[in-house]
């Protein structure tokens, strides 16, 4: 078992004691792969909220979970920087796959995730026609579009561009003069229908859209020159996994541009607009990008009222494909 050397024996023993209880072990198994709220964990375990909260408190005190408050919600997760994170991940691999209690927990976790996804899909379906107006409620979108254009403007055409969560296809329209081929993906059929109409109306034939899951992109690894995730991550259950999947399909040296809100406290965006997260701190996105193999530029801050938008540009580590080819030819 690979436990980080910074963990002392006393800390390790305390962590093992905290984990050695059936409910707490189930909580660790659930949080090892997902960020979940107390209410979601209560629903999955079928136990009272006070009891689940007590168990979570003990796990956090033992350094096995971290509590991330966000407005009136709090997410529990296994943070990469936690001293006990390697222990939790090791324990997760030892859990018996055929155990009926754990199997039921996983079924209920899947149901929770499906309910989230269905709620988001209903929102997108109901608001597809006015999506552009909704996106511009809190900040002038022309500022955001200009920032994205600047970050992707290297003076040379972009080969293959991927727009993850394309919505109405607005970014494909804006970036189309700079790309040889553009692909937008989204899970909402209603959004894609509008995006296709917009692209056809604009006469943009080298950009297409298709239905796809941002966690499982139907693309080969290292196949795209650039990717954009524009105002999508705050809807995501696992934003870091969406970043990891985007990096998978990027070529070495390719750019990923992420646009999303800075941390805020507008709780009504959860109820009215299906937001899962109330923005992201620069440090959090920086940590995800570093773990995914990206080198991140300084964040661009676009102040707005009441919401501020952050724009990040990151580069996938490794020599660009063209450079590798040139080196091989020289050799």
C-alpha cells in the first residue's frame, strides 16, 4: 500500500480507526470517485442526516475527506492534497465488488447522478431557445468572446477545434474563421438543433455539432489542436473529470480554454438555472489542470456585476506533433 511518507504513524493509525466502521467505509467508497452533498449521501445510505453528518465530520478530522463549503451547500470529496487520500484510494480498491450493500450504494449513487442529469437536461430543453440571452444576463458576452479569441489567436489557423458543451454553437460561429475544422458537442438535442440552424444560417460548413458526453468524448486521443469549455463546468458533477477528458483528446502542445464564473453566493442560480457549482477559485482550477498534465497561464479576470468571469488558458505538456515529426525527419 503506497502511503505518502509525510504521514506519521499516529496519523495513519487515526485514519485507519476512522475508516474502520461500516458506514464510514461506505462513505469513503462513495466519495472516492464523486463529490457529494450531505443530502445526497443521506439519500444513498438511507440514514438520518445528523448521523451521516457525524460520520463525515470524523472522516474530515482524520484527513480522509475534505468539506468544501459553497453557499448553503457543502461538498465532500477526497482531495488530492489530503494526507489520507492515498489511503482512501487504496481502501477503495480492496472493497469487495460483489458486496450487496456496496452494490446497492452504487445503484443509488447512479440514480442520484441520473436525477441531476435529467434536471439539467430539462433546464436546457426548456431554455434552449433563449440560451444566448440567459448567458448574457450577468456579463457582456462580447468581452468573453474577445478573450477566448485572443487566447486562441497564434497568428496561424487552428487545425481541429473542439467546443465542449457547445450549446447554441455561438463559439463555433465566432471561431470559425480561425479553424480548419470545428466540432461542437453537447448532450442536449434541443441545443444541437439550434446550433445546426445557426451554423447553416451563417453558411459555416466546416464546423459541425454532434451529441456526445463530455466525460466520454467519441474522439481519438491526441486528435484535437484546441478545445474550449465555455460556461459548462458549473453544471458538471465532476468538473475535474471533464478537464481530464478534454486533455485526453488534445494533441501535445494543444491549448484548452476554460471559461467560467469566479466564486459567488447567488444561490438562486441553483434553483432557477440548474447550476451545480457556484463558480470556481483559480487555485482549484489550477490544481485540476496540473493533475491533468496542463501548464496554466495566469487567469484572465473579467469583472462583472454581480458575477465575475474567469478565463483560463492551459497547454498540454509535451512537444507539439509537428515538432516531433520535424525532429524525426532530421534524425
